C-alpha cells in the first residue's frame, strides 16, 4: 500500500538585473525547490544471524557451526519459506585458550555471520522465535525492503514537480509577472529510508516485529524564466 505522506516546498524569487536597474525592475527568474515523499509497505525481510561455537578442535567447531546454520534453514522451511537465500557475511575458525605448559590451543572458536533473505514479512517474528531456540544461534537484526520501488519513486517525483510548478505560479502571481520556460532543473539524489529493526538476543521471548514503511523521497530545484505582466 502506498500513500503520499508529506509534501514540503519553498520558493525563492531571485533578482538577476544590473545594479543600476534593480530598484524598479521586474525579477528575471523564479527558483523553487520541492520535496515529496511516498511510503511503501515492505515485502522482503533480511534476517541477520550469528552463530558462535567453541569446541576442542577446529574441525569440530566448524562442523557444529555449519550444522547450526543448516538447522536455521530447516526452521525457515517449516514456515514454507523455500528456498531461502543465504548470504555469508563472515566465517572464521580461531584458536581459543591455550595450554600454559605447551602453548598449544585446547579449544577453538568458530563463528558464522550470515543473512537470510525471505519474501514476505508476516511470519518474521515466528521465524526468529524458532531460530533462536537452536543452540549458539543469535539474531543480530532485521532489515526490511521492498521488491519494487520504481512506482513509488515515479509518484514522488511527479508530486515534487507538480508542487514546484504550483509554488512557482504563486510566486509569479504575487510578483505580478508571468511564468516562462524552465531554465534549469535539478533532481537531487535521495536515499530510500528502509524500515529496519535492530535486535540482539538469544533464547528469550521474541518481541513483536512491526516493520516500518520504506520512505521514498524526491527532491528537485527548478528555475523558471519570468515574463513581465
């Protein structure tokens, strides 16, 4: 569901005349800026997992970490999430504590940080609750996104342009001039504001997951020529 959330704009009437003629002359340009926002309901969730296992040998630690990750994917499949996309952010196996007499490690620590991308956000809370029951599994956070932001970007841009034109006409009317052609137009880059939730917990009660809408922003600056009234 998309809705227009907020439209804000401001205008600037610029003088671009020789100094000697500025007192009673008509301004030559009108410059306006406009910003419009469009909200989009997320439909993709990216769950960030971290698994840490300590074991006597490097092979054993790595095996247990891999097994825990497999169990996480199995938990997702139980919620009809198939096939989940798994992206590894980091995998390491390091020596832990060492024997003071021999200097050799008697434990190793394996760590696997990965993300799972799932389509559909309704069951994210239940998925996380199931996953954190697995020993050594923690959830570092959840990020939400939308599969298609093109329409929202187009609608936000159209709203920004329309309101820039409206504001420019108002300024021209107040200045007793007529609006001319567009001299310069800039579409400023704007990043999308994703809905995200930061989490850090193991086996506790899972908080409710309520993703925020993703806000798409369009911001433009337009300069118009003006014609004496």
